[in-house]
C-alpha cells in the first residue's frame, strides 16, 4: 500500500538511503532475536548444570524481565533528547555483550545479575528499535513493522536451531554464547550508520511531558494485547523445552526444537503479515490469530505427545505472529504522546507479562504440572483475540481505513 509522503522525513533521503535504513533496522531486529533465542535454547542445559527446579528457574527468569522493566523508563527518558538510532545501537551492544555472562555463572546467585543485565539490554533495545522501526516505516511509506518482527523471528529461529545443534553435540554454553556475541557485535557495528534520523514530532513536548507516565486508556488496551502475546511467547520460550523434556520425556535436543518450531511458524506469519494487514486490516488478523493459537495449542496439550506438541507450538507461533508488532506499531502512531514514551508505555505493560509470567508459571508448575502451565498459556492466547480491536490504528495504511475500503488508495 503506497502511503502519502511524510513531510517529517528529510527530503534528502534517497531511495537508496531508505533501502539501506530498512536493511539496517531489519538486521538489528535479527540480532535481537538471535541473542535471546541463544539463551533460551540452552536453558535446559544451564538449569541442569546448576541443579535448578521449576521454582528456582522461574525466579532466575524473572531477572530478565526485571532488567527490561528497569530499562523502560530510562530509555523513555533518553528518547526525549536522543535519537532512536543512537539508543538502538547502545542497547544492542549491551545485549550482545551481556550474553556470555549467563553461561559463566556458577550458581543462581550469579546467574540472576547476569540475566538482569541481559534483560536491561533487551528492554532498552526493544523500545529503541521499535521507535526506529516506525521512523523507517514512515520513510518507506509502506507497512514494515510485521516484517521487522519477522527478522526478529528469523534471528530467533536461527538462534534456536544453532542452539539445538549445540545442545545435541554437547558444546559448552560459553563457547556457543561467545560465538553469537561476536556475530552480533560485528553486525551492529556494521549497520549503525544506515539508521535514519528521528522525525521532529517524535520528541515533541519533551519539556512539558514527563519522560515516563501512566499511559492513557487507549494505550492500556494496546498494552493488554502486548501483555497477552508476550506471556504466551515467553512461556513457550522459557517453559516449552522443559515441558517437552520433563513432561513428555524427550531428549534435550528434541526439547530445543520446541522453541525452534514456534519461531519458524512465527517467522512465516510475520513476513506474510504486512500484506495480510493491508488486505484485511490489523484487527481481523490479530483476532483470527489469537483463535488459531488458542485452538492449536490447546489441542496439542490434550493429545499430549511430542510431535503433535511441536505442531501446537507452530500454531501458536503463526497465530501470535502479528499481535506484538501491531501493538507496538499502533503505539508508535499514537498522537497523544512523544513516540519514545508511547512505545515505552506499551512495552512496559507488555513486558509485565514477562515479569509476572515467568515466575508465576513456574510456581504453578511447581504445585501442579507444566501441563497445567501450558493450559494457562492457551487461555492467554484467547485473550489476544479478545483485545484485538485495540490494534486498529497500526500501520501506514490498512483495510480498516475508509479511504482504502473505498478504493481511493492504490496498491503498491
């Protein structure tokens, strides 16, 4: 869908500059997914080495979400005066450099601060790169947020696949993590000059508006979409492998395929998402996706066998693919707050899902079972469909817009 030129984007930007900017932010999203999936893929190995039960594992995982929550108000304040491009690079470097620390920790007491730093880098990077993604989307004039998150899923799929192979051959996590860190740092430094400057209104009212505040009601609804999707995605990432290994009796290598299958489906859904949003509108896509995720995962849990569970994870990945990126895109388009603050507000509500979800699901598993935990995730997938209407303003043009419905805009 071709959008009208955005007067906020510098006119000096050529088509080549815009193409390079899109490649750069896509690479940033890819690195983010690869680093996080690298950690996730080795959770069974590291928790076994440290002899952690479900409750202790949930407490350790809480540190990643806590680090993200600490980063949100900080990056929200920084984005009032610094460009999203520079903040994206700073937090991306922190995230990549923090990864080996998680492999070096000899006990849960040192694992927690290592994961806290990892989460801090991820939280700041998430807000900054989504803000930069909205800038690049404005420059490109077409919907790209779903495909940007598709590059995150591509990185996560690659990271999970590499992690599965590393676990299968018994590669030490420190060697595995160090190699991924080297790749991530090299990529970030290579593309850093291609990101675009922020539009003037991205930081408007920074002298009158606090850096971080309780978001208005419209953003809370978007936050609920992000919250539900984040809990579901985080649960499959953190507990999916353990569910396959401990509840269904699979090997560590097969267990690592759980997150990989989830990310493969999410990858497909996100790269197809921009076109689907232009055709059907964000609300319809998010609502149908939530239903697919809930039904698919719930059916797999009832069957209770390893291979059907992989397909259930794939249904969840496909169904949830567009929910979080569309929530963040709608937040970036919200007119009532500076862009960095609105994205940080929705990200905070969404990441509360990671903060509350990881330990709560672990504690539920401790007193019941991981099967019950996966059942809770199924219900949360359904909530994505319930709150789908909040994403109606996502993107630069979609089928919910009256102009498009009347055919006054043409397809690209």
